[in-house]
C-alpha cells in the first residue's frame, strides 16, 4: 500500500513542533520512496533520526526507501547562510 505524503506530514506535525518540513516523493508519485528535510529542536543528529524512525516505523516499513536530513533551527539557519554565500 503506497504511503501518502499528506499522511507523513500529519504524523510528523502531530508529534513534534516543526520549524520547517520538506517531503519529496522520489518514486514519481507511487509513494514508495521519500526524502525528508526536517527542522525541529532536538538533541544530536542520531537522536533526531532515531526519533523520526520510531515515529514513522509503520510507514517506513511499507516503503522501498526513506531518507532523512534533520536539523536544529540553528543548524538549518547556518546551512541556509552557507548556501546563500555560494
């Protein structure tokens, strides 16, 4: 059963306060491969990834591929500044 992008967004936003969220269906719309960029206040990168993996474990189990990039608001702001300077 394909995973819906809106369902992923709702699950994430229901669980944590999100500063920024991008969800990209990388499977041409079939819902089997997603990449997310997520900004929320958290601990280490590993702790944030583990949290998201646990939060979305049922959805991820139905996907072919799932990738995530998680940042704190400060990390994301620094990343944006670096990209603007290029």
